[in-house]
C-alpha cells in the first residue's frame, strides 16, 4: 500500500511538474492559491496611500510596544551612564524617525518614483494652458526637483512636526539654526576648505568622477540651467545639514554626549552608497568633522557652506575638465 501510494504521488508530481521541469508536492496539489482581491490590492498599492500605511500601523502599535517594554527600557536606562530618574525618549524617537524617513525616501523620494508616477501628469500640463512651466524642456530638472522636495519634507518638515508634537518645549532654533557667534567661527570654515579643496582635485582625477557630476546632465546647456540646478542642489544640502547635524545631534547630545556624532555618522555614510567609493568613504570623515563642528558652534551654517562650496566646485570642475561649461545664459526652446 505504501509503495503504491508513493508511486501514485510520484507519477502525479511528475505529470504536474514535468513540463516545467519542476516537482510539485502533494500539499501544493491539494491547496489552490487564493485569488487576489483586485480592488484591495490596487488600493493598497496606490502611492499616496501605500506611503502612509506603514506610518499609520507604526503609530497604532507604538502605544502597545511602549506599555509592554517601558519597564525594561527604564531598567536599561538606569544602567547607562547618567541614567536613572525619568526616561529620556528623545534618542529612541530620533533614531526611529531617522529609519522611517530614510526608508520613505529610498522608496518614494527618488527620481525613479517621479518617472513612474509624476512625469506623465507634469508633461500633460502643457495641454492645460500651463506651458510656462516648460515641462518638456526641463523634464530632467523637474525630476531632481522632486528629489529635493522629498528631502525637504523628510529632512525638515517631518522631524520638526514630530518634535513639536512630542516635545513641545523644544525650540527649533536650538537645532543648529542660531546665527549667534557664526562669524567668530568663520576661521573654522576656512580651515575646512583648506583641507577639502585639495581633496576635491584629487577626487576629480578618478575615472568615475567626470561621468558622475553634475547629476543634472543638462547643466552645460546654459548658465540658467546650471544656476537653477545649483540652487536646487544647495537647498537639498541645507535640508541634509539640518537633519543630520542640526536635529539629529540636538536630539541625541543630552543622552549620548559626543558619541552622538558617531551615531549620526553611520546613517549619513550609508546615504552615500551608490556614489563613487572614495566619496562614500569620505562621508565618514565628513560626518565626524562636520558633526564636531556643529556641536562646537551650535550651528549648521559652517557645515552647510562647506558642503555647497564642495558641491558647486565639483560640478564646475567636472564640466571644465570635459570642456562642457555653458556658453550661453539661456537655451532656446
């Protein structure tokens, strides 16, 4: 009986899977797959809904996680240096929100999302009497504008809103936005440039440098294209500096002290993956140096100036080495 059953199952498996060259188990033969619910699948995968579903789930389960683990957290906090007393939730909220923001940007903040979901709508605006937007002419620049807008929302809007909601007594100006004492620290900015400018020239000799910068390929079409791109690019750097060197260090410094710099450096380095190798490794040094600078000056402005000076310099140097600097201010249609 056992032998007969085995033969029957084996023959059935061979018949079912032989054509495709795969075997089929008895369980797979007995259980048919569930039919997908078309309307629910379409609803769940609609980008404006899908992007917020994980956030809503996280907000819904957060109170239960807190109630279940809060005593464990309190005990762990008491064991740490300077622990004891009231729990400080700032580091936990900061690191959790950092993970959420970077994940959202990875999946929804890139140019590929723009290409799939926004580009066709923008290009159709010409037929609606909005031809002044020049959607066809600046199509690539609009894709970068979406990339920058996503950074502004993720790096500035979301952290500020979350912080004011959860810690209403915290002042946004304390997140590296104060200008007091800025000019007295300008010499540090000059010292940083004295180090990084020669490094920029060294990096420009790498084979992948000229093919990577500027990101906006039509920067050489006109000076208008170049300047508009650099303005958008610099806005992204302000958002980036606020997030990593302003808000993140502000949130971590009280509990972690100088270690907050190195905690911040880890995700900062990781967002450079995909860029030239030397730049990704250089982000570790930049994270520590700019983080220390922000801690010392209580300001993100010096780091912001260093960043945009390097960025504009690298774009200009790349175009110059390829003899591709713009020759006209305005490119005709």
